[in-house]
């Protein structure tokens, strides 16, 4: 008997038929308004929307510190810019490969993860993404806490007399972030619209100050590199991986955004033309300012808060407010949604989004952001390198599943069937778990081998330095290859004939009544 079509392909996108959507929506354990596939009307984001999205995400203090820390490592300006461009271009390749699935099938990241880990196993990549987001929540809170402390020290002289005054400022700022996050990202919708341009203006002001104080571009660009030969490569390779790891999180959950794309071409152009260029330009600001601090103060002040305290009180207050504004907006807008939803999904009947936000805040304290930001080596090698190695295997599995194993053919309705073909064994795809373990073990083994042949520092920091050098790439390749081999012959793979049987192709001309408008939750 011929299969009944459950999905319709219109140009670049696939949507459920009305009957299939009605059936899938009855599965309350796998379907809700956040997890359902997009309707045809919701595929509405043009290239400019993705460009705006990336520009807003790149204009943040961690981007500034990432670039500035490379000057602190001993690179000159063009070596730092080259490092940023290389890392951004490489990770953009992974982002685009995963973006395709979101655009074509209109599914968010947790549903996309069901393909590789199963309906229950999807908690594994979701919680891994949550841990990293909580780490960034802590880092941004630490930046904001430092800025708040700097303001209070200048405006309230007795503040510095309190013991642990920095810790108190951080605790206060952390509590403010958690309180706002409990109300959801909509609570600061208007604030988000002004934070990116405000930070951009602040960055321009710092850039102008750096050029003026150093006597023009000449002295800044003429500063020689402090590392050469093998020492340079020991810093360059982990730094490139650090840039990759910086956006490795988006390489996983980018379907949360590209699911709204009007076409593959729109998301492709919008992302390629925005992220690498914005990273390079904003990084150049950080590099220029940090180079100026070397010339003016004798050391590289890669943490922007350490720099602003060098200025008069009025400047400290204004710059501190900009940093606080940026930190709150990025935290609530970008670093709470993934972990809060992951915690909420673990126990939907008991854990609300608000409690998920609280758990995110508590987890961020466990990540010890004050230690991660205590030095540029901790920031690049331990934080970015370690989690890059962890996420690399997930990225590899996602890419292998969609492009190599399934060849871009999915049964959309089955993603919402609790006992469908993507439920695997008890809801968990054991092959994905094995591939994940292989990717991680290969990355660790690579770091151990390098410890024998590379003249790098020993101890825990030395291990993380070696892991940073190739952890993401080794983990990605290992997870990708293992998963592709293990999944051969899986019953969850649908053939081309089966895909054609359940997919009805329609011309866009058959839908002249569609008004291309974004869903209400994404217009803020």
C-alpha cells in the first residue's frame, strides 16, 4: 500500500501536512509550541535578519577579550587578526552545515538532536549545551560585577573598605541577572535593542582614544611580535581553536535561528557576510586598544574593566554602565534560554523556566568565572579549549547524521512520535553515545601524546594547553567518523523512495495567500 504524504516540500522548506500536524500535536511529551516545526508563514527571515543577529552577538565583551588576549600572548596586530579570521572561517563552515537542517525542516535544536541521540537521549547534547551557556553566564556576570565594583569604588569611597568588596559586587550583579532571567528574555526586549549600538559606540570611543593616545596608527601597528618560530605556533594553534570554540555552541543550536529562514540562500548569505567580518572588525578594536595599553602602561590590559579604571571617575561610570548593560542583555538573551529550557525539559511538571534560570545561575557559580578570567591562558586554553574539545564530538555527530547518514532526508512527523523510528532503544541511540565517547577519548589521547613530544608546560594547565591545540578538530573528526560507521544500516534511515512517498512537492505559486511575517515571539 502506498504511503500517505505527511509532509510538503515548498521550494527550500518542508512543513507538515495539516493531518500530520494534528496527529503529532497529540503527543504532549514531544510536542509543544516551542518545539513544533515552523509553519510556511514563519519561514520569513531574510539575509538581513541573520546579519543583524550575528552583528549583535559578536559585539560583546568576550569577543573583545578574546582578541585582546592574543596581544597579551605576544602576537602582533596582524597575527591576532589572522587568528580571528581563520577560526571564524573554520567554525562558520560547521555552522552552515548544521544550519541547513533548521532551514529545510523548521525544527529547533532539541528536536534536531533527537535524530542523533533519540527522543530521550537528546537530553545529553541539550545539557552539554546548557553547561557551556551557564559558563558564559558566569563570565558575563563577572565582567558586570567588576564594572559595578569599579563604579562603587569611585562613587562610594567607603566601598573599597569592605572586605571582599569585589565579591559582593559580583554577588549583587549575579542576583540581578538571575532575577531578570526568571522573567524570561522578553523582560529586556527593549533593552536588547539599545545594548548592541551602545556597546558599538563605546568601542568606537575606545578605538579613537587608543589612536589618539598612541600618536596614531603607526606606533600601534609597528609594535613587533614577542613570540616567534615554534613558540608562535604553540600559541597560534590553540588560539585558532579558541576562536572556533567561541562559536562551537552556535554550531550546535543554530537551527534555533535558521528554522525561520525564508530560504537556504538567505541564511547562507546572511551568515557568511556578517559573522567573520564583524568578528574581525570588533576584534581589531580590541587589538588596537590593547596594543595602546602596552605602549601607555607597559602591559597588555586585555580585560576591559582593568582598562576603564585608568580613566577619570566620569568615564569609569559611563563605561561601567555600558559594560553592565551589555552583560545583562547578553546573559538573559543568549545564555539563559538554552540551559533553562534543558532543565525545564528534564522535569516539565516540576521545573518551570524561572527555576531553570535559577539552576543556570547556580551552575554558573560552579564554573568559577573568576578563575577562568584570572588570566588569558585560563580564558583561551582551559575554558575555550576544554569545552571546544567537548563540543567537537557533538558537532561531528550532528554533521555526520544529517549529511552522511541520512543525506538530508527526514520523516518530520516521526520526530514527534514517542515510539517512532527516532526513539531507538528506549529513547536513546546508543551508537551516538559510543561515537561521543570515541570523539572525547581521541581528543584526550591526542593531548597525552603531545605531552610526550611537545616541550610545553606540564601539570593541569599544560594538559589543557595541549587539549586546546587540536581538541575540537580531533573530537569532531572522531565523533563524525565513528557515528557514520556505526549507523550504517540503521532502521531510522529512510530511503529516497520512502522520502519521496511521504513528501509531496508543491510550487510556491500554490500559496499566494502566504504573508511572510515573523512569529510573534521573534519580533521583539
